[in-house]
């Protein structure tokens, strides 16, 4: 019986390793289908944000909750945005996302689902939108910035860089 338990635990570790930071495989996320360069960048940002699965670590690193839970049925949700304002400038770095995007679990704890890159429109001097991971950021005039979501921790059936993730729901959230 001990060997069976040990084998089961080993199999569980192997299967779950695809979900960890640094892994080349994360179901529905890696490989991304966008090529080796984007896959490398997704792995980089997953490594850089892995510690922020614990929201208290994000808060300690200077991220602050900026929004309540954002949802747009039937497209899906974004969740809660935790922003590090000092990163909102005219530059983008794969390993330093301006925003961490969370959803709430049934028990009220936060679950890291993705990141968002932001460049203030006033800070951007280029004639075309800024890009990261080979993707142009989208312009959001009302908010005054360019943005791009990357669902690096929760697979989005709408795509890695979609605005809304159908798997993110706000109904569990109360704030």
C-alpha cells in the first residue's frame, strides 16, 4: 500500500508541475500558440508574479486594490485590479506588470488570474500603440491609458490576451 500511495503522490506532483511558475506547460496557457518568444515572455511574467498568489505579498510589494470586481456578462469578468502606480509610466517590462488581476474564491480569499499592462496615454510618445509580448495595447480614452490583459494563471477560452475571461465571475464577490 505504501508504494501505491507514493506512486500516486508522485503522479500528482508530476501532473501539477505544469501549473507552476517556470513550467513549459500550463493547460490552456502554455504553449500559447503565439510562438516561442511569447511563450518565453509568459513564463517570465509567471515567474515574476508567482509569489503574488498570496495577495498579502502583492500588498507588501506595493500593489493596491484599485477596483471592485469587474464583470461584463456574457463576455466574462476581469476581477479585482491591484495596481502598482509607480509602474504606470511610458515603459513596459514583461516581468513588471502594472496590475495584478484577481478573482475571489467561495471562501473570500483572492486567486491570481492574470496581469494587465498599462501605459498612460499622456506618457506615450509613439505614433502607434505600445506593444508587449508582440501585442499592441488597446486604447481606453475614458481612463486615459493603453492596456493589455494577459490571462497567465487562469485559462481564458476567449484568448490569452482577451479583455474578458468567461471563467472569471463576480457572483461570489461581495466587494
